[in-house]
């Protein structure tokens, strides 16, 4: 089965996914949520909101050649443009990021981390790397079970 459409009928889903398939999906979702819960708690314990941490990481971890514009950050964070602008505004007020005009096109605004933003991100990233050393194998195992199952069965979950 190719990438399922969000509009698949209930009959198609029931027909294509076995009880084991649902268990695999549930386990994978549980492992993702477990890690996200850790991430949210770590951010808040370090006096930053989870989306603010995600913004710092999105800025620092943009793919090579991707400019740190509001549009690219909104895309990476799966947010609307105006929501990203508000998130950026809060982080500018906090002193963790700055806006600057592109040297090539003065109309383009680029978003960059400040030394404070770098410091916050480094601390949280180290915590996340440590957590992934613990929880990563179970997350990987849950994903592998789905991928292996799907590839063995030609894409369905029977």
C-alpha cells in the first residue's frame, strides 16, 4: 500500500490492518509520545516552552542551503506563518534569537540564534542525546517492526 490517504474509508482501514498491525502502530505511537513527553518536561524544567525549544532546534538544524526565514521555519515546524512570527517574537523578546536583513536581499529577514539561544539549545540537546541513548532502542525497535512487517507483506498490515 502506498502512503495512505487521510480520507481512506473506515472499511479500507479495517480490511488492511490486522490486530498485530494496530499493536505495532500503538507501540510506535507510545514510544514517540514517551520521548515527546520527556522533551516537553526537559524544556519546561529549563524555563522554556517546548515550541520555543523546537524553534531553536529548527533554526540550528536547518538543512544545508535552507535559509532561516519565517517561511522555512514555519514549514519545518508544521506551523502557520503567523504562529511562527508570534513564536519568533517571544524568542526575540527573551533574547534567544535575532532578526537580521539578508545581505543579498534587504527585503528578506533571516532568523538567527544569539549566544543565549545557543546556550539554551546546547543544554537541551545534550539532555535529548542522553535520553535517546536510553529510549532510542525501543523507539527504533517499534519503528523497525512496522517497516519490516510492511515490507514483508507488500505494504499491507495483514
